[in-house]
């Protein structure tokens, strides 16, 4: 038997073996980390054609109307570091709505702050129970992660609806977006952020202020982390000066209405 014939038979056998093996969803699908070209000089951030198409297909959002000086303020709350109360105080004083994306850990360790968020008419969104890489999780695990946050939030606060999801770690793919959509969620990405979550590398309120101001653009969905001391100290100045520039702070609910995006609960 010639060498080529042997290699051909080996290849056929290998293919047959591979076809018999189960392929997990995580192995079968690509995994993406959210990213974009940052906004500057008042020009909006740009996620590029691939992500733009995925956003459109799943009715997700990452920015608002680039023609309107509107801002959507969002916070990720993985754990409490002592600054969320100060942030809520600023928002109340400035009459600014926000969305807080919470984890199971946050629900268990800072329930009084979650209750306050709801009482002060902020949106409480889903950031998953254990903050996993959902692209490596099964559909059922994803559903359990989302349902547990929603159910525990309702028990704690009485909030019966939870419409928005920020994917843990900013990792996603078309499968994870589809599963979340069937659960009634709109994926909320962002168009303005900076490296603010490293608590032992805080650089002062001015740094946080400057990072936001140099990226700001009409329609920005701004992501900040509540664990950041810099954010807590800079937030009042950021809001005050953006208002002076003519920006208006709006809620994600208003963005959905303004863009006439379909409710995820319809799917």
C-alpha cells in the first residue's frame, strides 16, 4: 500500500471520529470581547461593521443618536467597595438617572444599596449571578445565571421586571446574545469607558474627569465602575460640566423609546 493511500485512509478515519464527537456550544462558536474605536473631539465611538451588524441583528445597544447631546449613565456593580452610596448621593442631587448592572455577589453583600437604587428610580440591570464567561457556558447555565439575579432582585426590592443585560467581562457571541434575548433582555454595551476598575491603581479624580471628557460624544452610553474612588470623586464635576456643555442625561428606557427599538420581551 502506497504512502498516499495510507495518509488518505488516516484522514478519512480522523474525520469519521471527529464527526462522532459531540461539539460543545462554546467550542463551536466564536467568542468576542466588546471593543470599539474611542470617540474624540465630540465624534462618536465606532464599533466597526462586524459588531454593528451583530448589534443590529440582536436589537442590542451601545450608543444613542449621535445627533443629540444625550448621555446614558451606567455602572457595573460586581462588588461593593464603599463608594456606591456617594455615587447615589451625587445622582440624587443632580437629578440624573442611571442604570446599575448587578451580580449575585452584590445582591448578597450590599442589599441595602440595591433597594436604594430601586427606590430612587434607577434601573437595576443584570450582570449575571457569578460573572462567568458566558461564551463558555451552556444555554441552560446562562438562563440560570440571569434568572437568579432577576428573581433575587424581585424578592429584595419588589422590582418585577429586568430588561437590560451587561454581559460579564464584556464577552459575548451571537449564541449568548440570542439566549439572553429569549429571556427578555436587551444587551447594553457602551461607547465610553476607561480602565477604572483596578482599585489599587486609582489615579485621582482629575484623571477620571479627563478620561470621560476627552471621549465624550452625543449619544454616549457611559460605563463606569462603582468600585472606583476616582469615579466617585469626579462624578459631580463630570455631570455639572457636561450639563454646561448642553448635554442631557437620560435613562436607558428613554433610549429604547427614542430609537423605537423592539422590546426584548416580544421574542
